C-alpha cells in the first residue's frame, strides 16, 4: 500500500513537483532542441539527406548531450526548461546527479524514441531482436505514461525509479527520507508490457510480413531509392451518406536520393515492381505510392512528399 510523501513546505511548495510542471518544462526543452535542429539543418541539410535513415543519430547525440549534462551536477540539475519552471533533478539525498547517472536516466527515457530508429536502420537483426525491442519500447513508454498518471506519491516516472532520481521544486527539501515507489506499480507495468508484446504475435500474418520485407529489399536496390517501407491491410470506413465500406490496400513509402517526388514515372515503376514481387497486391482495391525527399534528425525534419494512387489491376 502506498504511503504519503512527507515534505518540508517552502514558499507553499512541497519537495516533489507535480507532473504538470515537468511536462511544461519538457515542452520548453523540446522547443529549444527544435531550434538547435533548425540551425544545424541550415548548415548541414545535404549531409543529413545523405545520411538517410541514420540521420536520427544526429538529433540523438544533441538530445543526449543536452539532457545528460544539464540534468547533472555539472549544470545544477536543471535544463533550460527546468530552470524556467524552478525545478531540478536530484537523488534521494537531495543532491544533484553525477553525469553518468544523468546519462543513464535520459537513455532510459529515450528508449521508445531512439531504439526503434536503431533497429529500423540496421540490416543485421537476430531472430529474437524484434521481440526484445518491442518489449523494451512498450515497457518504457507504457511505464512512463502509467507512472505519470498513477504514481501520485513520489511523482517518479520509470527512468526516475530505475536510477533513483526525483524532480523537485527549487529551494525545497524532504523532511524525511523519500518514500519508495509502490512495487505494485512495477508489477503492473511488466505484466501489461509483456502481454502487449506477446499477444499481437498470435494475430500477425508472418508469411505476408516476410513477403513484404522481400519487396522492400527489392525496392531498396533501385538506384533512385534511399529506403522504402511496404504495408498491406484493410481499412474500414463509415458515414451517414455512404454507409459502411471496406477497402483493401497496399501502401508504399519510398525515400528518394534526389528531389524528384513530382516524377510520376518513378511511382509507376515502383508500383509495377510491387505487383511483380508481391502478386497478392493485384487483389487489393488500391495501391498508394508516396515519394519523399528530405531528412529527419529527430529534433528537426524537412520533407517534400507526394502520394500517387494506382489501381493494382491496371
């Protein structure tokens, strides 16, 4: 059972700050990082485009450096957003974190965002990697959101719990040793994350996924293609005028090596290759081919895209 957190009240504020302030501080920090990304893109746009799927690493390096350094004792446990909202990161003894501890804290927090990017840009994947990655992404994302909502005692999210950190109001201090997070929260997080990882596997169409992966590999061999993604499925529509209807589709997203998204002949060639390598696409109602050119470094992105719609039977 959870116990209340005793704090010394200073200027009407308890030691542990509420989640609303933390979110506001994170918004400020995100805007600042977006500004840094914009400036970097002004000088290195072509280099980011050439990096392709690996461009995310640039934003990751900037974000990791920013949050790890500023949230540590090197900068008083305050990012610019936390400084603006008068909060900081400390340990159970109300001391700021060492840099390695602050680094670990942010890396855990950023798992859902960056781990997917790592696996998406890696061609060397072990058979069980997808399951491990899925569990980590779901567990960290769900655990963070869950604790934001339900951990009203210590106000720690998952990365705080793991490294033993607290986000507190400036110039306040705990009256007693901080209460530990209720273990029931952690059991719930692990249990639900496991279910959310395993259950979808029973409903996945592995054979179709494998064939689509082969199609993606073929498209990636095109000289004009930097990367591609192919998905197939069913969409359900409902309206008062037309009633309910179902449409089967193949969606193809292609990143080009040159800014040639208005070239419909490229989209047609890609559509023809998809039909050839994935014969089941002929039975679909529609094929959408999206040509894109640009970059995404995580903290800033710039894309030029156009979608072409084809009838696979034609």
